[in-house]
C-alpha cells in the first residue's frame, strides 16, 4: 500500500495530498478506540451492566478475556479521561512515524501488556487502558534515544510532559491503582523498542543537520590533505 511506503526523501518534493491522507489515516484507528472507550463507560453508567469482571484477573482462567477487553473498561470518567488523551496521541504517533509496521507494534504492545499482567499481577481485577499507554509511551521514549531521531526525541519530551507521573505509576504506591499494568506495559514497550531498533524511520534531514555533516566532511577532507603532504615530505 503506497500510504505505508511513503517516506519522502526530499522536503521540496513532498506530496501534499499523500501527506494529508497519512495524517488523517493516523487519526482514524486511535479515534475509534477512544470513542469505544467512552461508549463502554457510558453504557456502564447508564445501565446496570458492570464490566469490571471483563478485566484481567491474574493466573485465573476467568481473567484471560481481560487481555482483550480490559483496556476498554475504566473505573470512572476521571480514569477514562486521564487515559484517552495520551492513548490517542501516542497511537497516532505510532501510525504516523512507523507506518508499515505500526499496527503490528500496537497489537503486540496491546497483547503483551495484558498477558504479562495476567502472568505476574496480584490477584485483583485489573482494568483500564493505562497499561497500553505505558507500553506505547516507553516504546516511543526508548526508540527516540536509540535512533537519535530529533522528531522521536521531541515526541518523547511531549510524552513525559503529558504523562509526567509516568515513572511513579510503576511503583506500588496506591493499592487501588494497577501499578503492575503500568510496570509490565512499560517493560513491553522497552522490549519492543529494542526488538525493532533496526527498523528505519526515514525522514528528511533538517538544514542545520546537513550543514553539520558538510562541515564534518570538509574537516575530514582537510585532515586527509595534511596527511598526504606529511607523507610526501
């Protein structure tokens, strides 16, 4: 699909139409997930349904469906709101930057963050999309440092700003919060960031980066010239 293989190599030859399609495509799936989160919460609040038991319950068969359903279930609108915005931004960025393998990465993060909680969490119902949020946040953060990519590093800063308490969420400070979901979500993101470290996220270089490279090349060329002159003597 051309949409996922489009990596412009020259900023002066961008395809505006394709750029627009990629941008809007990157919003569709994250937006659909967030809408689904809110619909589930609204149904639970306006009816007698209680979806908590569709969450993850570690090491019990009854908790296995939660690997799939728990991200859609929240304890209230505050919990839902705190997850919705970072989920949308992080998922959007994943599709926009990683394109061809973005959905593969997302579903691996989604599955691993739930499975690891089921395998290593305490015996309680674990609900909410925060595990997936932590997984995507840690993936972007570590990937930005591994690739030394200005855009991804900037995104990492935004992630820390939006989810400032990220680091504290992996500690058992509040027993009412699934810190295991946060911890194992973060671990899942870090593991996949290293696993996909060789995947190239192509981008156009900024003018100042090209100037630095040109200066380095000129410096190397001057050094080589001096070596030849010395050898001649």
